């Protein structure tokens, strides 16, 4: 195949570095005890209601899904007091990011965001030919709304904000969001990625729930992959002005999400106790994990999500710790691909999974300090 067929902005792309699967580590190391703390999944698993609905739907898989997802959209409209015309669904929130790229991006279109933000967004938008402008983060790895506002130009078409941010776990406050929106022209589209909304809303009193604003030039992205525990069936949803949502529908795949995914999401929405258990587990394990990392001078970043990012003393130390944890059956995420080569991200798991992490770390830390010294 001729390489001339491939645009330069595609040639420069790198594949998204997903967390190592449990099965892959088991094959490589022959381990039986493996704790995956790399992909911010719900450690309690899916809602029993969701499993029930998906199981029933298995008998209908010879039929195409409802392309309008009437039942799921109705549930979301009721939950968030919207009209169904304000809702878009796709295969995960990344699916909606892809729709936004296909709908609004042409080669050279300028999109403004921050450094050290959600990597899949950059891949999908660069893959559509966008020119991505990155503002620096604050020294404590938060979005700097003043820096972002200062980079808005007549060529800016979109602003992307992950709130809370992945991979840092930090967030912009209500006051910061208000300040940013005062600087954004009405013709510029703001993508507000709230994949960790359920965690942030519970953890931070000053977190800006986008449903309290309803700007015509803001599209909100949320997902069933995190707090709802349905990563494997890929259901993302977005809210926006009905005209914007209509344009997105024109380019989306006809039958996404699939019928099993739609039914699973409906079951998850209606299982309030499961969501509450998930958030309570996260609150308890978060405090324990943050305290452990802080006590061991691993400089954790305060987070309002279901993960904590912490630093090693160097990129070499980061890689060593990641590899040695793999040898002990613990999978976490190195963040070099996100422009943070000295940082690692650990998802919050069950009590048993976190115990595994602490045991492995306690065995490794003496050698880590001998090799690399204390973190500062």
C-alpha cells in the first residue's frame, strides 16, 4: 500500500496505551493473583439490575437495536430533566468525542485544551486533522483557566475540558468554570468531559455540574463505564443544544450502542443502592490510599475521582516501580504517554485489591529507596 494515501496527521499518531489486561499479565508471568488497578474501572462490578436486563436481552440479539434508543434516552431525560432531543448516545464517551471530531473538525481546525489531559481525546481529534493547542497546567496539575483563556483566538473552534481531569484527578471549580466561560465566545464549542461526574459531585462541594448551566455552546460528555461499572459494553452519553445534537446524529453509526448495552445502562440507572455502594467504597479506599502514598513520600495529587496519581523520583524510577509491581501481579498505569513521565496512576479497587497493592509496595519500597533515594 502506498504511504502517500496516509495523511501526515495520521502517520504521526500513536496507538492509545490502554492498561495491561489481566489475561495478558497472566500469560506473561504465570501469576494467579492479579489486581488490575490501571483503568479506573468499578471494582465492585456491574449492577445486578444491569446484568439481569442484559441477560434478558440476549434472546433478542437476532434483532437490530433501537437506533433511537428510546427507552434509554427516556431514562436519562427523566434523570437529568432534559428532552430526549438533547441527548446523544455512542460506544463510550470516546465514541461521542469521535462524533464531535467527524462533525466539526476539518484539517487545520484549531482546538484548545490543556497539557496532560485525556489522551484519547487528542488521538481522536488529531486523527481528524485538528491542530491542537495546549495550555500548560498549574504547578499542582490543575487546568489553568487563565492560560486557556489567553490562548483563545479568532481561529479557535473548540475548547476541551476534562472535569475532573484524567490522568491527574484534579478539577476546575465553579468559580473557575464561570471565569472560563466569560472568555469563550458564543461561537466556540466547549466540550466538557465529565466521565467521573458521579465521584466528583460527591467529593467536591464546588464542582461545577454542567447541568446547572445549560449553555448553548457546551456539550457535556458522561459515561456508564466508570461509576456504573459497565466498561465492557461501551455506553457513553452526551447532552447539548438540540441543534448540535442533531448534527451529531447525522454522522453517528446507525445502531450504536447495541441492544444489550442499552438495556444494561437502563438497569444500571435504576440501581441506586449499587451506585451508592460504589461511591462509599471509593470514599473509604481513597482516604486509605492517599494516606499510604503520602506517608511513603510518593507525593499523591489530590483527586475527586476513583484514582490517584503519584510521582516517583524519576522516569527511570517510575518504570522500575511499574515493572516490579507487574512481577507481583499488580497492574497500575505509567503516565509517560500523557506527558508525565515521572508519574504513575493507581485506580481504587476493592479492599482485597488494595491490600495486594500495599503488600507489593511494602516489599518494593526498601529497594526502591536504595536505588533511587527518597522522593522530594
